[in-house]
């Protein structure tokens, strides 16, 4: 989302790495505190998830058919990133959007190829949009007629797309995550036709209409139960979006004035208990809502300024948009690799956004980028997967990780895209013990290293590194334990 320069600067000064969802608009920020789970099984699964480091989030729905920025255009908010046809009235636009159910027909649906290309890229977990804010369910729900199994695709043998996606990725060894939007703009219990829909929030006064909000709470609970009850197999992560559906925050009533229609709280403790009764040790990710139901934090479209000591992931799009849009300017494979390296060195995971085409296949550019990423991760994954924070984690373009047992240190230097491979790389900040071995990760080959009078550690790169290599990774043993310590 484009923001006014002054406002952006002000936010960056006050909250450098913890911008709220409301401040960011389209891009959710990060909650300002973290609460560790207390359940042993949840902690164990969280540790397993932290080993994975790299995942895919898939946005797929009616907006894919239309080639627009997810379902945001039906929200009446005025923003540069929400494109909407200005030649028709807002209500007519919404009606036309709803009618897309009658032509969204992904007859070439191929989630097996999505999983295969993701696996080739080195991805280890997936999060799939079972329902975005528009309320269109990509699963077979009995609580709404607005679903993929009720429209143009209803007679296809793979019409229950969420189930097909989960099965395909599960069969390829991924950890499985279900994205679910807490707000539902299609539901009469959230956007009531009695009133206009001026923004993303509920459009009626909850305090004056408690029955209607209770119906929405029940509706939300029931749909999540459909996804969790075992019909969709084993689910590892419940990834809840729409952070404006939450308890009231201090000062919110005064700040929003007449636009405040009541806290949009749903009983997350009850939902979590239900979900875990079906899916033991499920990771709950109630995004941006700090507390026991946010098992890891999820800054969006950015990377925290500093290393964090609790579980988190940056969710970042491969292109500009989350879903498919024509002519989307996709990031290069090297750019994604550099982001992955930085995120992992700061203690996080990268969840990369992918948008399949309306017919159910991936754009050729996406496949190309995933293959390029995989060329690097397949050779250098040792420095990424299963690693943990190192106390000294960065010097310029060089980032450091370490093995979980602390016995090995990895240095990863990101190379400038388009430039020739240098003969040497260097860093400052820590030095290997005298006599330590430094090996080039892809081959295990020992490399020559020296320390200059200025304290630089200089490594001579081995011959034969392919031009276009995004980053070079090295393993240092034994680890200098006094200078690099796991948190």
C-alpha cells in the first residue's frame, strides 16, 4: 500500500518493526508483544515449524478470475491499491463481483504441480486461502451458498479445491496451513444490507444488535470446525487473517468517534479449544492479536529491522499482489534468496506469496522463479534449514546462522545481482578460532581464509562458482562459542 511519506516516516520512528494492521492498511504489521505457548505439544510443533524456514502462501479465489488485488475492491475504502471500476456505482460493482461465482471455473486445476514446484524451490510448508475477506469459500461449506462447490466449478470431480490442495501438498511432505478470514463481507451477519458498507469493519452497531453478532460468531465457529474436524486431513496451522476483528483497543472508541460500532470480538479461546480437539497441537496464528492464540508473529511485506528471539515469519509476495494479476512484476529469484537469508538470520521464516492463474495452473514466470530459487536452496540449504539465531548475525551483505546444537556457524554473503563473482568476500564482527576449518557449503571444499590487520576475515572463493549465483555460504567449525551464542 502507498502511504504518505510523512506518515510513513513518523511510524518508522515510533514503531520501527511493529506497525499495527490498522496503520499499514493492506499490509498487516506485527503485534507488539509475544506470548509463548505453554502446551508441550504445541511447543514441540512450533520448534518443528521453526526448522522449516521457507513456505508458500497461496491466494486463490474469485479475484483470480478477475485478475485484481484479492477481494479488496469490494471494500468501499478509498486507497490507491484498491482498483475499482469508476463507471458504475459501488453497489452494482459488488453485485458484479458476487456474480463471478458463475464463471470461475479452473478446469486445469493442478495443485500437484504447485506442490512440486514449491518443493523444488525448497519450500517446506504451505498456507492456503480457504476463505478470503469476500467470504467466498474454497471448500465445501454447508453454512453458505457462496462457495466453490456451488458455482461454475460445482460439477467438477475436484470441486472441493481446499481438500485437493491440502492432499497434494501433504502427499509431498509439507506442513499444512489453512488461511481463514475472520471478517466475511458476504455474510449478512457482518455486512448487513440494511446499511452501507463504508469500510472493512462490521457495518452495524454490535451493541444495539447483539443477536446478529452472535450469529456471526456461530457462523465463523462452524466454518472453522468444518475445516478442522478431520474431513480435510491433518492440519498443522490455522492462519487467521483480518486483524480488525478483535477486542477493542485502548482509546479506539475516542479515535474513531462516530465510526466506532463496537468491538468485533469473537471467542478465539473457544475456537482454539475446538480446533485442537480435532487437530492436537495445532499452531494457532491469530495474526496481529498479541496473546496465547498467536503462536507466531507475521509481519507482512517487510522484514523486522532487528533479530527477534521469538517465532515469526515474514509473508511477502513473489509479485506485487497476493493473487494472480496480469503483468505482475515478479521479484527475481536472487531477490527472494536474499530476503530468505536475511529473514532466517534474524530468526524468522519466509512465507512467499503465490497466485495461480484462473485456470488452476501457475504462471510461467512463477515456475521460473521457483526453479531459480531451488537451484540455490538445494545446494545451500544446510545453512538455512534447522538453524537458529546467532548472537552476531550480520555484517553488511553477510549474514550468520548456526546449527541447533551450536557446533557449526554458517556465513552467507549475498552477492549483487548482475555483477561478476568476486574472488574474495570479507566480514567483520567475529572471527573463527585459530585453526578452524571453513568449507564452501555446496561442495564441502575447504577454502583459504585470513585475518587482516584491520580485523577483516577474508575468504578466497573456490573456482567454478556459477555466474548469477545469488549468495555464497560457508560452514565454520568449530564454532567460536564465546562470540556466537544461540538465544
